[in-house]
């Protein structure tokens, strides 16, 4: 499975993975823009509104009928946060042409690409403006999604840590925005932002399927022939802070209606991000808390029974590591100290050969498993392209297997704890004695 990346239009890059491994093809287009508080909700809303209707297929029913005619192909809006970059657009999946009947079927790659181009470039408008009813309907759905964030307390606690820890950084912005930014969106302003986005934002297109790369390029060029291209804004990236915001660790506690406390710790990856080694960072995280055989799981969760769960994860694009844990409020101090103790042990090189080997084997296996899913490959290559990295999952797996104990301890020693966030239930009120 070989990745080929070409610029097919000004500022439009196509990553093509030709493979006969899957019975379905995948096609996605992502416009890249800065993660910005003022525009994030508009950017997220744009593909949802465009998906409501085109000039030829004026409403969702007409689009659904067209997709049904393409053997049940799917076309969905998507908005993602990648470091401090927002990627908005569409992804589509459809039966690979290699599995269609030999006669009587139109080529699905070209048909799906054409429909994607129509949804993107020929929306149903009135007087050149996006339809107010479509904008209002999708805006209400976006507001519902924003308000529903709090329902998943685990994810919400991670969101709150990010919002507080990175308050002065674009990374604090959630990809949905907030009620203020979403609630004020009107159809005139959204039309203006839509036109600006598709004319100035660089775009990453991904295809995975059996079609020849030259055929894929022709199909996408034809579908996006009318894509307006002005001065492309290539000044995108993620600012990486090497050290914590303040000299001392910051602590925040919030009370919410939860039966189980949520402890989230945010670390800056530090100086190792000056010349980051993604393989070493991934292995360090796997040893620490990134798997069921990690130190946090075995020693804090299983051996000490201080929490319901404990794990860690990284955002290499931003240079952050997060520890998330579910605990009882009375276990707060003990759990926090136990987590710190495990990291300190790693910094001193207290990692057994078995711990390192198990982490590397598991992580390398996970990397190779990416090749079993077109969807996972799409996300992997989008991230790689943003980082300017050209190696695939197999190569990353090989790099993981070469990571040494010294590499892992170097990353661990680079970490700086920035913030500890704790979400707990309301404290019980007691009657005061006279």
C-alpha cells in the first residue's frame, strides 16, 4: 500500500492510497484553517449547511435519493481539531468499483466525486446567499451539541482542563465553539465565511481504494474545477509551549452533578518538542498510561485500587500529555501522589525490560492495525501531512520497535506538569450544632 501525494489544484493536495484490500472506497476533503474563537462555530456549521441541498439536488431527500442510486454511498460533513488547526469538509464512502457488476453500473468514484463537488461548490442558495432556513436549522443542532457536551462528564472534564490550562492559546477553543459564537450565526455572515474559506484555505483530499492514482486525480480535478482559488493562507500551524504557564502547578476543582470524581492532569511535553520523536513519545505514553499493561493501570488502578480507571494520552501536534482518572473524592490526594510517583519512576529509568517490550509490541501492533481501516488511515495521513511526515503506519511501527530505554526516559524527563483539574460532586451539607 503506497501513499502518493500530489498538488492537483493550487493549494489542493491529494493523498492517494491505491489498494484492493477494502470492498469500499473512501474519499474525503478537508479545508484547513486556523482554530479561531470568532470563526470556529461558523466553520463547523458550513459543511452541515452545504449538505442540506445543492442546485441540482435542492434538499436532503434529493441528495439521499442520489446516494441511494450510487449503491448506498454515504456523504457526511466533518469538522476536526488537529492541534491548533481546524479541518472542515466531507468524507464519503462507497462500494469500490472493483466490486460492482461488470455491466450497467456507472463508475462510483467519478459519481461520488462529482456529488461531493456539487455539495461543496453548488449549494442551494437564494440571491447568492445560503438559505436562511437551512442555516437556522443546522445552527439549532449545533447549539444542542454544544449544550450536550456536559452530559459526558469524562470528556467534559478533559475539555475543561484544556480550556483552563490553555486559556491564552488557540488550543483552548473547542471545535464546536460555544453558545455565544454559535448562537449569533446568521445566513449572510455564514455565506461570506463560506466563500472566504473555500477560496483561501489549503485543502487536503484523501482517497483509499483500488482506482489508479491518475484516474483519481482526473476525477477530483473535474469535480473541483470551479473551486475558487485566491491567495492561499499557508500560514497555519500549532504554537507549542515548552514549559508550564506558571512556576508552580495550577489546581482547579469544580463541583458538578457527578457520582464519580474526574481527575485530569495536563503536562507539557517540554523540550523534547524542539525536535520531536513521535515514536519515542508514543512509547513513553504507552509505558506510562497508554495501555492495559501500563504503569498507571497495573500499579495505580489494579495494585492500589485508588481509582476506577487511569490512563494517559498525548497530542503530539500540540505537545501535551493528559492523564485521566475516575476516583472517589477521598482518594484525591493518594491517587494524585501515586500518579506522580509512577512518572518519577520513569524519569529515573525504573522501567523493566518486560514493560518496555510489552509497550512497544502493543503499540507497533496498533500501528500496523491502522492499515486494516480506511477511516483510520485517513486520519493518520491527515495528521502526517500536517506534520510534514512522509512515513506510513508500517514505518512508524518499525520506528517504535527501535525505541530504547534512554529514549523513553528522555521524554519522561522533558515533561512538566502544568495543571491538575478535579471534577467532584457537590459536598454534602451538614447541620451546624448550636
